[in-house]
C-alpha cells in the first residue's frame, strides 16, 4: 500500500516538467530569432558609403630645386602667389592644401583648393612645408621649404622687432636705390635648417654679437643656386661628379650696422643684401686652403657665369699673397665685377 502511494506521488510531477520544458524551448527559439550571437559584436554589418580616393603620391618637380637641383628653400613675402611645381602620381581631383610650420609640424592658415602649381604663401613669417589634404588625409610634401619674409617696410628706423640692423643707403638717400624685399626671421630652433645641399641657415647669420632671438637676415635664392652650381663645377673639374666638398662660409649676411665695422668692407657691400658670401673650399682636396684652391674656385665661377649670364656677379680673391687665410667672395649682383684683396 505504501509502495503504491509512493509510486503515484512520484508520477504526478511529470506533466508539469513537460510543460516547463515546452515553455523554455519556445522562449529560447524566440530569443535566437532576435539575437545574432557574439559574432555581431566583432563583425559589424557593412555600411555602404561613397569611396574616397586616396591621396596621390606627390613630390616637388625637378625644376623646384633651382638650376643646380640643390636649392631647398624659396623666399616669399606674406600672401604671395607662389609657383610650386609638383609631380603627381594619382588622382589630382579635389586636392586641397595648407601650410605646416617646420619647427612644430602644426598646420596653419586656412585650407585652400589646389589649382595647378600655384599656391598662396602664409601670412605669418617663418618656415613652412606644403601639406596636401583630401577628406581626413594629410600628406606633407618634403623637399622644399617656404621661407616667408618679414617685409622691409616693417623695419622701424635701425631695428626690426628689437634686432639691430642699421640703415641702408636707400633709406638715407631715397629714390630707386636697392633694398632687400624683406628679412628671414630666425628662431634659435631654425639655425640648422638646410637651405641647399651644402649650406645651412646658420652660415648666413650676421656675426655682430647680438644674443637675442629672433634674429633677421636678408637672403637670396639666386646666391644659393650660384654657389651650388660652382660646387658642382669644381667636382666636374676634378673629374668626380659624386665628390663631396665641404664649404665654410666666413661671412654671409651682414647688417649695415655690422658692415661698417668690418675692415676694408665696401660701403654698399653686397653682403647687406643677402646675395654675397665669403667662402673657403678645399677645392683640390689636399687638406689645405691655399691660392691653388681660390684659383680653382675662380675657374668654376667663370664657367657658371658663362653658362648662366643672369647669375653674373662679383668675384674677389683674398689671401693669395700670404695675407691671411685664402678665401673667395662670390655674389650674384647681376653684373660682372672682379678684384683681388
């Protein structure tokens, strides 16, 4: 009797168990219909969007580096329209550009449409790289630096932003006499900036002992090009186009106030306009600087001016008679001049 009651009581829960399973199974099916599982978390469904073409591969064109192929900077005034030849491999459409400061890689100025090879220079003085923009992509174009000058008109009396420059002949006598277009503004972090293959910004700062920053200098791209052409011609005369020559610049830019203190300097020296340099080069490679080197440099200058008449200028040979270290003055004043110091 007790066994029958036990058997009966143990059989009663079965209908409820089957019902629970049925309800659970139905719910599970419903959940699975609306839940894609963990895969939906790691592989989101693709969203259709308009494809954006990648930035093309862009480099400065060969003629952007001057006739020597070695100039790395262009000097412009604020807001100037500048020719910036580019070699473009890829889709040129819808490209924009902005300027990036060399010192801190921060984009400045507004983003503008790129049309052909002409760009508008930044408004603030300093050194910049061109950067191309499309959608959210940005590519900095290496090779050429744009140096935005401080216009000459911003010089007040004999100083510019507290830096002593002095007075040019054109300021004293007026008329149409020559004056620099403007001045490169040099921060301490800029002094090692390459201007060309063999020359740096520090080579052209005036040696007047001023310690403040920024400093200012007049500089000419024509002079840089001429010096690099002379160096290449020396290598040609030596029969080695891959020859690595070291150029030491004794005097680049001289402010008028400093030029008056330089012994035997011309009153209106070309150094004041940024298109002259006194250089030494071990042109024959014997490890010494002698009159043999100055004559080899002079021969190279004559060849360069014959092939590029617009780069005609001054050539002065110094130290040939045992009067101190031998060096050569080279300038790009636009007309031929020769002398011995």
